[in-house]
C-alpha cells in the first residue's frame, strides 16, 4: 500500500527536465513558455509522479480551494444529508470541505469562523444558531436557514409554502380540524415561517386549528399534556396534526399510540424535513421534503460566486410532499 | 454581523507596539524576547485583534493542524456518528477536519489521498473500500475497519466478540436455533469477523445454525426467498436471527411481518451497529453497539501520535448489547 520513494520537489523536476526552476514554475502555473520546454517539464512531471504542493500554491494565489462548512452536528439526519450534498457539490468543482460540527455552541461557532479566516479558506457555508456571529467583511459567507440581514445571503427551503402544503394535504386526505406542534426558537429564522404558512392556509381554507408551541429545552411532555387535554371520549378534537419536524412527528405518533389512537385512521400526521430511515430507505412519516440537494448546490454556487455577481439575499427553494404512512395517502 | 476594518497584519502589530517586525514574529512563534518587548507586542495584538495567519504559519512549521477524514458517505448513520465523534476529538486537540465523502468510488478515494498529500495535512483517517489505495510513506494514516497490513494501523470494533455476543443474547432470550444474514464483501475487512464470532459461539453452545450470505449488489429478495424456504406451516426453522447490520435487521423485521410472523414473539432479531432513530432517539432494533466515541478517540490519538511511539497495527474496541424491541429483553 505504501509508495517508498519520498515526494519529488519542483527542483527534482527541473533537474530531470534539464531546465531552470523558474521554467518549471511557469509550466505549473500555466504561464506560457517555449513548446519544447513545456514538453520537457511535462514529461519530467509524469516520470517523477510530481504532485503540486497546493498548500504553497494556495498561499501564492491567495486561494486555498477550501470552503469551511459549519453545522450543529452530524447526528441529526437532515444536517448529515446537507453536508453530504455540499461535499459532493464542492468536490465536483475541485473544492474541499473543512467541516466543523459546533454542538450549537456560540463560542465554538465564533472560534470556528476565526479559525476559517486564519486558514484563509475561500468561503464559509454555515448553519448557525448564533445571532451575534461576527465575520470579517470580504470573506464570502452563505447562511443556511438563518437570515442575518441583507449582506449575508441565506439559502432555505420554502418553509412558508411547506406549512401551507401540509395543510392542503391533510385537508385533501379528509381532515376537518388541525393542530400544529412546534418546538420554537426565539431567533429569527426561516423555519419559523412553517407556522405562518400553516396559519395562512387554514384561514384561507376555513379550517379550524390550534397551535401548541413550546420553547427549546422544554420537555416534550408539554405536547402530550396538550394532546390529552384535547382528548374526549377517546377522540381528539382535531384529526390532522402538522409537526414542525419529522422527529417530532415520530414522537407524536408514539404518544398517540400510547393514548390508544390509531395513525392514520383516527389522526393523520405530516412532518417536515423528509428524513428517510437509515438515510436512504423509506420516509419515517408523511412529510414535507426539503430539497437538500438543491439547497447544497445553491450554497456552493453562491459561496464560490460571491463578489463576482449580484447574489440575492434570500433564496427559497421549493418543497414537495411525500407519503410516509402517517396519512391516508 | 460584519466587522468593517480589514484584518491587521504583523506589520500593523509592529507599528502599534513600536518594535521591529522580527520581534513580533518571535513573540508569535514563542521565541524568547525581552519581557518589555513581549508585553508591548501582546498589548498590540490585543488592541488590534490581530489573528495569526495559520496558513502561513503551517507552511513554515510544516504543519497544518488539519487531518483529512474520508468516509463513503454521510447518509449511513454509522458513518455520520463516526465523523461527528472524530470532529469532536480533533477539535478538542486544536485540529480541524478536512472531510471527504467518496461514494465508495476507488478513484475518488485515491484522488482524495493525493489531494490530502498536496494540502500537506498532518494525517489521514480513512474508512476505505479500496484495497489498492496508495499512500506515500511517512504520511500518518489510520484505517477504520479495513486492515491493509501491518504498516497501516487499523481501528475497529471487536466484531468477532460482537458476533459471539449476539448468539449468547439470543440464546439467553430462549432461542433454540439461529440464522445469520449478511451482505458480504469480498474484501478482507474487520466486519467479516462478525460471522466467525457467530459460528464459533454457536458451535461452543451447541446451537444449530444456518448462514445466508449474499454478495454486495445482490437484491435483498434473496434473503426473503431464503426465509420463505425455511417457513413451514407458518413457523420458521429458526427462532433467532443475527443480522450483520441494523439496517438489514430493519428490513428483515419488515419481511417477517409480511410473512405473518411476529417479532419478537415468533422470531427474535439482533442487528449490529447501534443505530438510533433520528440519530439520538431509541435504538432501531436490539443490537450490538459499536463504541463509536472510543473508536474516534483511538483514531485521533493514533494519527496524531504516529511516528512518535509504537502504534499497534490493530486496535479492537469492546462492543455492548442494547435492547431495542426485537428481542424479549
């Protein structure tokens, strides 16, 4: 598995080709030299299996071909798929990914941005929960889901449209009364719009609805208390539930089962994200699917393009509905 | 969110401190200077919020504080958790992670190793399926699960012990006859030992067993045909199944349900990996849990330590059993 010879240097190439070091440098950097010199250098590079030191090259060109990517963790399947797709999009363009999972810690997020600046990355793509994140002007930065203001472009799903789509699908499936369950964040972020889309669609379709929103960190038992309060003679006051994430939909389904209610016969549930079991099997529930591949492509295109053309401050990408067993169809 | 002033340089620090550039350089690089000079430089660094250019520093010290990490993808929850833990272990030691998902493509894996060499990373941690992977000697490389030979240290779970533990747990739960289902790889790799551990434990405990091993890429319907062949009068010939992964255990449970068999009442199943729903909820099945955190720690310790002390060529870390609903307990 190991190649025994030490890595050849640019000097070795020059010696092998019988040309000056400067000539080798010109060829490597695409600066025109006489045809015969170029051929000699290329043959020597080939023979010695010489590999350009990108690190030094990056320093010279002030480019590293590295993009820093920051997500809270690689435990949540949505973050994992997002990073997987960003990696593929970067890789297709010859860029590498310096990845950091920050555990939702604002200090770690800030430290990582400082580190990324020190490493001279060509840009940052971040999914941050830190509203006070400070970034040096000039370093291209794209935010996912969190809108920091017009100078930082943000890529997100059409969360508003997704909330409305969930209502339409529940109503199409026969639901007459709806509930929305959400673990809330006090930050201004795009996923907050799921609620607005839900409310607006209920109002437009004249469907009665209730909201149950709990703060981050509050135990989920608050939700189950809410459900029990709405349970009368073995029947819930509503027959359709929109959950802000697929993981909450999963927990809600379990709680309803424990209350003796059947899903989807008695209550139908739609989640949000589009999480598949084991990453690539069936959907974990009926769900509003985030267009993760398109989001990754948009982030990569925008971070590499920034500074060169006008980048919109918010890009919302269309979501779709997928059946996953918790609705009638 | 943006800091408007351009990043200060070492020259700015020298000017602010009223000292020579070389003095600033010495302080930054920990080389002794007179106390009063050191204090002046430190005050200027503090005042200007000067940040060391790690990129240039790395070039000088021939160290980048970056470890390249290579896994097939960030879709499989096991790979995700592994990368999450490696990231944390590296981060605690002041190192960053250059991550690549290779889609099981040997060409991409080789290209990534070459890239990592060019970027002058301080080492590579890889989970590769490429038996012919070539690495320049001298670059610390740690392999996960694949044993490439004595010169490349390998970190893995105790797969053999895990296979035996699955047998013991099924027998403890009352199983009298067992089956082992596996999607096989022709490569020499550590997970192959799950089978050896299974067979050895069955032989020792005098438990009858059957094996069904299919090659990578063969449709899973081969397994379901095998199960149907062993189904007589609504009863399977065996009452315990050990599946080589949790995802196979999940599919097997679904197939058995479709055949009218109850899990765990009629058949008990144990998987391998320790995958939790949505990354951090309940186990997806009763399972042999890989010690992912300990594996990540071992990889990081070994890749950073390599060359300094004697590193063993294979480190096997202990697995544990976890109940997850597909066994009686």
